[in-house]
C-alpha cells in the first residue's frame, strides 16, 4: 500500500464531499461520523463529479439524477445508477487524510 496525503481532516465538510487529486485520479473524500472514505469522483451513471452532491449519513448523492452511493462500498443504493464507484483505502493520521490509489477496496477499476 502507498498512502498519499489527500487533505486535512478539517477540510472535509460534514455534509458534502471534498474533491482532491491523488496520483492520477480525481477522488472525493467524505466523512461518515468520525470515519473518512475515498471514492473515485465520478458517478457510474453519467460520469459527473460526485463531489458536487450532498453527503447524508454514509452516502453521497449524485447531483444530476439523484442516485446515492454508499461511501463504505461504493455501491449505488438508489437508481438510476446500477454500477459501483471505485473505493480506495484511507488512513487518518496527524489530522490528515491519506489515500492509497494503487488499488481499490471493492475491485472496481477506476477510469
Ligand atoms: S449522473 Fe449520477 S445518477 Fe445520473
């Protein structure tokens, strides 16, 4: 695993994601309670940025057609999206969020 600093924990809003570039990927970092998650910042339905949507509980909502994605798994929980979004390992230390983009947690290949 190879973790790269993505942002400070304080940079991540409570109710929306934070878009950051880590390695070659656009990532959205979001929080669910005290935990942080990192997904590819790309809706699996029509390839818009998920970071533009709201975060509620452990889900982020796509602003365009309203699909919600579980931050923990990347899986859509509402239509129209049916395919998961790539999720990345996260480490929190020294008040910062680190993300490993060398592999995905859910086996989805980032695009
Ligand atoms: S583009 Fe995200 S749900 Fe359609």
